[in-house]
């Protein structure tokens, strides 16, 4: 969901208002929602990504995409595997944005005047190795 500043935007996603001064001017607060999670040996990796990924893929879809790739390439060669799967995940999200752009009757980017667009897509994958 986006909160729009007038007719011209920008449309600000509620997931990225931290540090966004325009968001404060239209009434959003920057107090983050924080959850704690105790990691176990069953946890294999952490994925941190911008809403450009999460807007077009669910957490389950992301795991289904990442799991086979990391299993195939081995977690121990983590730096190259993480970089490659992160790049592949960005490419997959971009394809999904392209599909949305073809089907959307109006613009889908932060600017409602644009007929098409992509949100920023950044992905970081960190392997967890327990001793």
C-alpha cells in the first residue's frame, strides 16, 4: 500500500518511511515495527530486501526460488552462491514488474503519471553457519 502526497505523488510505500522526510510531512511516523527471532541450527540464511522484491513476490515464493539454488551450489561456497542467487532473484522480480507493467491500466511506480515503472529492487542474502 502507498500513501500519496496529492495527485502528483510521490507514492510512499509504508515499508520505507524511515528517513523519508516527505513521509513525515504527510503524516507517517518513522517508528519501526520490530520483531525478535531466536536463530536455530535449522535456519540457513537471512534475506533482506527492498519492497521492489516483496511487492511482487511473497516470502514463500522467495524461499522456493532461493532454496534449490543454494542447495545446488552448496552453502559452503556462500559468497558466490549468495551473490549469484541474489542477482537471479533481482532478475526474477524485474520480470514480474515487467509483467505487471504490461497488464496495469495505470502506472505502477512511485509516480502515478508514469505509465510503467519499477520499484527499486535490492536483495542481500546472508548464510548462517553455526559451529
